[in-house]
C-alpha cells in the first residue's frame, strides 16, 4: 500500500493558478501510474489527469490546455499545475497511484481547491 500526501490546495480567484503536490512513500515510484481526480459537492468523482512511468499524460477534456501533470521521480512527487482556474474547478482533489498490472489504486486524503471571488 502506497501512502500519498497531497498539499497545495486553497482559495484562489477565478483566472488564478495553484500547484498541487503529492508525495508518495512508494518504492520504485518511477514505475507507478500517477494521477489526480477531483470530487465536487454532490457530484461523482472525476478523473482529471494521469501520467505514466514514461511521462505519457492524459487529461479530462474539461482541463485540457489549463492543467499540467508532471512528476519528479527523484523526489517521489507528482504535481498538478492548474492555470486559468474557474469556479467549476472547485472540488477536493485526490492523488492516486497504481502499478500498471494492478486494477486498484492507492489514494491520498485529498486537498480542497476553492475558486471564488
């Protein structure tokens, strides 16, 4: 089981930026598929972005062109840079990690992002 700790959430005005970080306790972090999902009040959890071991990325249509996922294998950390934030991006953001041959992922505790004026 991988332990994941997110940070970087907060309150930001529309159009602003935030960078989320997630530190993983995993051995061989570099082979994990890392990702971010979010859940807004009253809505289902939504996959936001993923990044593979060879840095292939995938994004939800709602964040393409605004969010960037990246990883630093030396620091066991995955990032989510969020630009041009909108009120609709308000949610709890969760980091997750999955080995390529496993169906289930480990999840962090979440960090709140609120976009409001």
